[in-house]
């Protein structure tokens, strides 16, 4: 393999290497492309300010603010499907061969979807995208630290309900902002 300057791999070479993503959040990965579909009037500058965390965040709240902007856009079947498809297009472009994607279903209920609807939409979109892109993937359902036990159990329930085995478990680590 050719080496770039200083014997480091070039960006293109890194992109071409097969890779795995073991920890990524669905709501942290929206591209400008998918946000433009959901908010057609958005400019690149606004996207950068509202959806991309600053290189150096002052605190965790600074980072979570941009995720909340994404979550607001992910409250319908159509938007959840588009965001999932968009993520797989990005994974394919980066030559990711396997990804574990996590998200918190209970953050997507603001426009009437139930937790079951949300998980089913994302699981189905993911399964279709796996077939289309060849990127293998699993879905981790996240609960949040400030959720009640009942909310956490609601989050975990679909792990048993979905026979596809594409949802192996649940996780958490997002602290209270
Ligand atoms: Zn994380």
C-alpha cells in the first residue's frame, strides 16, 4: 500500500480500508444531505451551527444541544427512515463493513409514534439498508440515565420482540445534561 506524507495513510487509503464501527449514535450522524431533505430551507452555515458540535465544547450541554436539534427532526416515520438510509449511505462510502448503531427510542415520541412504532421503523429501515449496501449492522436500544425504571424496561422490551436478531441488546451512558 502506498503511504502518504510522513508514512501516514492518506484519507483515501483510510477510507478504502474495511472498518467496523462499534459505537455510533443514530441521532449524531445526520448529513447535510438528509437534513436538507427534512428542512429544505437550511443553508450549509446553519447546518454547521445547529447540527455539528464545536471542535471544542465548553461542556457536555454544549454537545447535547446539537443532538437535540437532530432529535427534533426525527419524530416521524418518514424522517426516521431517511436518517437511517442516510447513515448507511455514509457507512458504505467510508467502507464500514459492520456497525453497531444505538439510539433511544423514547426520544422519538413527540409526534405520536409509540416506542414500538419507532423501533419497528428503524429496524425495518436498517434491515433494508443492510441488504442494499452490504453493510452488516445491529441496533442497540438506549435508555438514558435519568429515565425511570419503567422507561428503561419499555426501551428494553423490543429486544425480545424482534425475531430478526438484529437487536442484540440495550445500553446507556448518556448522563444528565
Ligand atoms: Zn455513545
